[in-house]
C-alpha cells in the first residue's frame, strides 16, 4: 500500500494479516491507518493469495477484496478508509 496515488509517498507491505494499520513500515514507524491511496497485491498464487481489506481495525466494518496480481489506485470509495487486512482464498470471507 502507498500513502499517495500512483504509488507515491510512504509505503507499507505485509506478508501476513494485520489487524491494525497504525504501525507499519521500518520498525513500525509509519501510520497507514485510513491513509492508503494505491495498492499492489503481489502475493503468491494459490491459497491465501487475495487480500480482504477492512474499514475498521480488528477486521471490522465494511470490506472489499484485492485479488492477487491486482494493482493501481484505490477506488475513491475506499481511498483513505482501510484500517486492517487478512489474506484470504479467492476473495472469500
């Protein structure tokens, strides 16, 4: 995830689930909570390749899915709204 559109600004990447995006990056020094504007899901194919993102910390609120290999600017309705994520299979719940 990137803070600004077109992969600009600070960025954070994860290899596992994260229930609270308030700390990420080197030594947890950046707060990505409600700040993400661009994304790239370059996870491994197969099980747990897609990423379900959530509006609230601890996987709460509305959610949407970022399929494996997908990338670009986050749609306006999700821009600066994401607070947590889980790796899922086939964008399942």
